[in-house]
C-alpha cells in the first residue's frame, strides 16, 4: 500500500509535467493563496482557457516576473472573486 506522503510526492511531481493546470493545482504550483493568486493573474494578464484551466507556461512567466503578452492563444475569461 502507498503511504500518504508518497502519494503527495507523486502528485507534486506529476503536477510539474502537466501543460494545463486546474485552479486548485495552480494554487499549489504557485504556493499562493486564492486572493494573492487572483491578484497576480490580473496584474500579469493571465486568464483561464475556455475549459477552465490555466496554461502552465503563463504561470511560469508570471513566477519569473515577466509580463505575459496581451495576445494569448486563448481568449481571456474574467476571474470571479469568491
């Protein structure tokens, strides 16, 4: 049987190789709270795809401090404050 800690490590490693991240996965990947993540996404111009996922490339550029180009491959979707 797989230990809980081993399962968490395997999920974290798998998260690093996914091209698109769910909102919850993006929070874990960035190590930010929901409010801070939403604020950074708005500041850097990062939006969800039509299917509700974030592009990992966009999040990587946000974490590096670069401004994402205004024209992305997916049309922007407004984030709702929860």
